[in-house]
């Protein structure tokens, strides 16, 4: 049975031909462009280890653009202010409720801004801490907790989510610096074992997005 499930996942991921991932170029003055090597490294890891066929270079997309709907998964990171105008709020809500997926990675400093702006997108929904029995932690790789990449406030790494009609539409890693762990080793000099954990969790996010 495990072999059949693995074969199903392999075939399903092989069918994802030339998909692209994208980085959101948000307004507000925050550094949306942080961690430039992160997503290319995650893409390479996924293509090699979970048999996706993602295009090597991520795109950059404005969150109020119709082009947003070309990407099954988009990423937000940074350290500072984020601002969504009315057009962005409407577009992001339509994107997420029609099947899109958003990963937010707090690089330390984005938390109060992204929570405020996501409240505009889903006024009636709250970020919920995702329990570790959720499938997003148990795709190709199993996690009992989020890997802690960098320390800031002596707080545990947490994974928060927004659920719309029962579907997880947004994953937010907090006090974790997950996307820092995807960067080139020369950027932060993180040990290889820690970087590998971060990449494996990132691969789970990608796999979960494509399979749900």
C-alpha cells in the first residue's frame, strides 16, 4: 500500500509540467525582495527530491495583478511594513478562495504588519496554530515540529494557518525563519543539517499545495 501511495504521488507530481512559483512584490516599504537565493534553492531541491518540474527561476508578481492566478503558490517574506490596498485585498481574496496558496515567512519584523493586512483579506478569519498532525507536516517528509532556523526572541517556531471553508489557504511560519534556511549556505552560514530540514519543510509546503 505504501508503494502504491508513493507511486501515485510520484506520477501526480510528474504531471506538474513547467509550473512556476512567485514572490509577491507588495507595497508598504518592506523588503519583499529579501532572501533572493531562497526560492531558487527550494525549487531545485523540490525538482531533485520530490520530482516536481518547476521552472528554475521564480517570478515576481504584484498581488493586485491578474497574473497572480498563473501561480499555484506564492510567497511573502521580509522584515518590515506590508500594505494591501483595496484592489490587492480583493485580488488576494479571490486568488486564495479559488485555489491559490500563500506562504508567509517572517524574517523577523513582518508579523504585526502581515497580520493586520491579512485581516483585510479575511476579516472574519483568524490565524490558527496548525497542529502537528496536520498533513502539511507529513508529506514526503515527517515533522513533529517546525525547524528553528534562527533565534530572535527565545520563542518556539510556530506554524499558523488561515482556513477558508475547511481548506488551508495560507501557511505562516513565525519565529522560524524558514526561508532563511533555504538561502545559500554562504549567506547565513547555517549548518547543512539545519538547511536540509528547512528545505524539506519547504518541499512539504510545495507538495501539499499541488496535491490539495
